[in-house]
C-alpha cells in the first residue's frame, strides 16, 4: 500500500512539474499579432484575446480584463475515455490554451483534449477572415484513446467593449468613431453575441450537424463611415449576396402598393390608385395567381398562366413602376400536389417519430405505438401523420400503455390506405400554425425544387424584388435554416433582387434581406400604440444594423359599423415616422375598400406627399430627429414653390366625438385647423366673423364659405384647412363648439 501511495505521489508531482514547466514555456512565447492597415489583434500564446486596436484612432476595442479564450471545442458530453470517467454527462467546453502562428495559419491546442486545430487567415486591409481547415488528433501511448468527436467549434470570440450601438443582426458594435464587426461569410457559420458587464462577447462558431470545416467568419475593425465599404468588399470576395449594394440603391427607400385580388381586368384601376399614392413599386402576392404554394398551379382567374401574369407586370412597368413578388417558399400548401393524390411527397419535415407496436391494416382507426405520445400535437388540423406514402389524421392519444393514436382518418388527401407491419416507422408532419401548410425538410432536395419554380415565375414575369414571407417556417436550427432556405430561393432569382424583405431575420440573411421586414396589419383604432410598440421600436433597433424596416403592412379599410376606417392623420403618422428613418411603407390595396372610402383621395394624397418628401430629401436631419418623437403629431403641406413644409399639430377631436376629425397647428402667424368628415359629408356652422377666417383645400385653393343666420357655413367632407385669426386656444374652442363639442 505504501509503495502504491509513493507511486501515486510521484505521478502527481510529475504531472504538476510538467504543467508548471509547460505554462512557463508558454509564458515566454511571443504574442500572436494579426493586423492590417485598420486594426491590430493580439492573441496571447495561451490562447486568450488580449487586445484589438483600431489603428487610426488608437482606441482599444477589447475589455482587456476579460480572460476569454479566442477558440474553444464543445462536446455534448465528454468523449475521451479518461475525460468521461472524470466529468459528468453534460456539454463541456474545452478552451484554447496554446496558439502559434505559422505563416498565415493559426495552430491551436485545447485544454483537456488532444485536438490541434488549423485556422488559415485571409488578411486584407478591409477584413481578416478565419476558417477551420482541419483538426489533427494526438494519440497518447497510454490509456484507451481514440480520436474524439467535436460537436461545436468556437472559431473566434472576442470581448468587445460596449459602445453607443450594438447591431444584433449584423453583429456589430459601433459609435461615430469605431465599428467592430464579426460576421459570417457562409450561412453555415453560427454568429452570436453574449452580454457582459463591460463588454459584448462577439462569437463565431461551427456546428458539426451543419458544417464544421471550410465555413468562415471575418473580423472588421474600422471607422463607422468605412464599415459598409469593408462589408461590400467581403461580400464580393466570398460570393455573397450584395447586401451593401442593395442598401445603397436609389430604389432602397421606395414604398410599395401591394395588390389584392388582382387580375388582368382590374390591374389598371389598381395602378391608378398606386399612382395617386405616389408609389414607385407594386407587389403581387402569389396567392392571387397561384392555387397553392409548392407547385404554384395557376388560378382559374389566370387562364393563360404566365401570359396573364406578364400582362399585369408589363402594365406596372408601363406605368413607370417596379413589380415585386410576395412569396411563401419554405413550405407547401395542404392543397398542393406535393400533399394530394395517391403518393404524397415524403420529403416534408417531421416533428415527431413513432414506431408501430402492432400491425395495422388499411381500415385500422387506432395505431398502437412503442413511444409515449404525451405532449404531442393536438391542435385541430395539425395532427397529420405520414406513414409510408399514406396521410393519416388522428384525434386523440393515450399516454399510458398500450400507447395509441386514436380516431384515425385514413387515406387523407387522396392517399391510399395500406397494411403495415409491426416496427413500421412513421412521423408527425410539421404543419404550420395557420394551419394551411406543411414545412419542408431542408435536408432534402425539395426546397431546391420549390426555389427553381419561384425563379422561373420571377424571371418569366419580370419581377425585380421579393418579400420572403413565412421565413419562420423552417425546422431547427433556425440560425441556419432561415438563411439557408432564403438563399436557396435568392440564388434562383435572375436578376438578383434590387432589395428584399422577410418575415424573420438570421445573421447571414443581412446580405439577403436588405430592407428588414414589414409587420402584420394593425386595426385603425390601434395604429399609433401598435406603431410605438413594434414598428418604430424595430426601426430604432434595426438602424443599428445599417438597415431600415418597413412601416407596414398598412391596411386600407373604409369606415363601417365596426371601424372608423383608415383616416388621413393615421397615414400621416405612419409616413412621417417612415420618413424619419428613411424607410418604406407598404399599403394593402384592398380595391373594394378604396372604392367605398369617402376619403380615399385625401388618404392617397397624404401618402404621396410624404413619400415624395422622403425621396427628395426635403427635410433636414434635425427635422427627421424631431419626427422620431412618437408622441408629436405632424402634418405636411406644399408651399407655393412646390416645396414641403412640416407642421407639428395636435388632435382636437376624439374618435368617439362624431364624424368630424380635426387637428390644430400654427401657420403664417395664424391658427390653422385641418378637418374632414370621416365617413361622408355635412356642414359646420361656425359662429365667427368672416373676416377672421380663410378656408382652403390642401393645395391652397380658396374654398367659398356661405353665411346663414349670422353664422358661417363650412363644408365638411374632404380635408380642408381653416385659418382663424385668433389665439390657438380660442380658435380651438370655437371650432369644437361649432361641431357640438365642448371643453378642450
């Protein structure tokens, strides 16, 4: 026993001596310096990020007190024989503990593993690129050793000091002087960031389930004004979608009119409304011309197929506008040939798998299964199974043995009921939450098939930009499959879109979705609080990613018993905030609603003026900053020279106070009240001296005022502007009393 203790003690001393000696040797090794004309990155020989200097300003960009390894290996449990005998069965990260530079390659070793990673660098004056080329493995001459798996690899992580702005989508930290950006050059690279007290740890990693080798990331450290040009160079060098070029196009801030129920018979009317609204782009939603998503068969309203769609886009071009396509792309419709007929496609995503515990014949309404189905999907129309090439709907299950799926309807969608043996594997299809679609398994070729069809439609009709709707409809991992599915479509679009929007953003998608996203429709009565809570907040946030958001979709509703409808001031509120952020809006062209809304001309005029003012750069940066105050209302008017003037205003009526809607502001030293009838027409009796008032339309043209029984009779229909030569409070009280209101 004593001899064994002596041997163990000697071994421990030996290991301790070796460890101390190794550390002493590493401490004497020189730092690794990686630099270009803009930055100098310093990595210590023990694998820590020690410094990142922005050379032109001399600023240190890292939290130098952080002890963060620049690289790391993650195993979902310890795989090395001795490691799993020491450590518990849970994910474990092994940090880099030795880094050497061999030419333009980093050689990296890791604590408690025998892996050696080789990371080639591509150094330019705009960026430094890193990629994992290979991993060697050293085998000890004792113990039970083999090369172990790697589940995740940290390619680069840096504790970057916090600055005024952090763009979470682009993964960039910046202020007016310096920008530090760690971004992927492949959709297969995982980008993330982790908040610390003084820093944000920028992370670029690789996942063995996606791609472990030859996917990369680039580090950019430069001035804020130079950042986009550096990214543009990177995009071109690595054959990425040109997100910077898209953001610099003159068309970038264009708003669009989205067609609803469009056909060759009504496109001319749609175009006329779009022209009145000042829109330079028009979007066609695929559901108008296609029966389903997947094969995109033509609707009966398009008997000539592509010829009819091309007639519509040709008319859009002839009107001087650009057509875009609103599409679903990562899923197939329940009514599509992929899911209909005797043999539905087997390349659809499954969210749960089962095994038959007993044979089932073609008439069985109960399927006995090996697995406990507890917690499985029970929402109506989302209980769609695929067993072989048969589709089955179930209505219930048992969560105690014998496990069963019950109430089964066999042969759904025209598929053929069959007999199945015990042990047959089958799965629950990934039905979306509408539920109108089934999501595609992104690891099959089905997405490419769908993408090619969309590319043919895009090119055949002459579309120039796209909206990637339903971007959330992909399986995990989302950071990868969101961009992956979008890129599959993007690569089929010829020519490349002028810009694109999408419903969900992942990091690599910054290069694809150059205009962020639109929001779903908000009701008229809740436009302002919804804009404050979501759209304007998103605009402020996404501006940190050097991107705009779409201040839409904005619905078009006429007044009815259920709603006051969309009114001119609502569009002013939306468009003014879009102008503040140099962003587009999108208007849903509900043709029937536009026709019956008595204020359509006023609504469209308001939109067109704000859009024109935005594209002409009519307002200063100071005025744009003022427009970002979400609690201040504004109205826009044209002056005699055709320029635009901005007036802060205040609403002096409420939705519940009757049909007249009014706002007050000061103009040319007088109080001005803009008012209109929300749902029809009428008259206002104003108890005022005619010499004190002047009534004009939006273009400044004088509108006649009648007198009756000593009072002025004002028309109340479309938007009119009433100048009253009285103090604001007095003029406001006079107007409110005239329409039967008191107070305020």
